[in-house]
C-alpha cells in the first residue's frame, strides 16, 4: 500500500507542491522500497524521504542487567546487530534494522561517575536518541540514580523514559513504581526477566520483553 499512503500524504500535506519531508523509521530495505515508490509515482511532486533510526540509550549500575536486556530484545526481534565499543558507550548497530542501541557503561556509584554517565547521555540526546531505559536489579535506589533520571526528564523532555526492573522475582515492582513517583514523577516501570533464571524455587521463564518492545516501538 506504499503508493496509496504516499498519495494521502501528498494530498493532505503537499498543498501547492511546496514540498514534504517524510522521516521513515524502519529497515533499510523498506526505506529503499519507499524511495522507489516516490521516484516512480511522484516524480512531479516535491516529496523527499529521509531514513531515521530509533535510538535507545540504556543506563544503570554495574550488574543491573543492561547487556542481557539489549541482547535478548535484539534476539526476540530476529535481528543481528554488531557492537562497537569506544570505551564509554557500546553501540549495537545493524544497517538493516530500524533501531540502534547505546549501552552507557555501567555506573560505579559516585558523583563523578554519575555525572560522566549523564554527560554521555546528553551527547546521545543531541544526536537524536529519543528513548531512555534505566535498569534496576533491586528495589534499592540511590540518590544519584534518581538524579540521573530527573536530569533526563528535565533536560530532554522529548525523550521517552522507561524503568526496567531486570530481576523482578517478587511482587516488588509496585514498590519501585511508588518510590519513583514520589522522587522523579510519573514514569513507566516494567518488571522483566530477560533470560531464564534458576532460583531455589526452580527455573523461572523470561517475561516482560514483549511489553518493553510494545512500549518503545509500538506506542502501547
């Protein structure tokens, strides 16, 4: 239905053929298909299509489950990202994917370390990152972590914030949610077990990944 969709966009937004820029978030093969549809069917109109990826920054303390979370979401979506590490941020990149992940190096608690992590996030936000995940492994929250989340909310209001409880073995997500409401404001919290986990009670199956994917990429 590419041509039908483009026709609707052209009719509604390209009044007087003054030009419309379409920002497409999706796989490169789909972007290329859309560009061909424009060239073949709308040559006389000033429609342009620009490829734009979804950027997701992930932060949290050392051992909070950031890497496993990213890798399992990528696996669940059937993608094969390559990673590039500059010593501060690990970037998971795939030219065929609509999403690029940025893992901010695990935070050793301390004012200088948290401020460095915040600075890294600010650089990513300037480059177009629009999603931010902060990972907690327990319900213990440090003041400096709250400072990080408040900074993102206040300085980057266009960024969607998600709190992921990465090892939610008990019904304690509500406790985390209530505490964060009181300290940083309204925020989405998703309890998650990204990978199969062996506990004293037995083997626990993964859960929560689908909800994260829907929240970040499907607007649910």
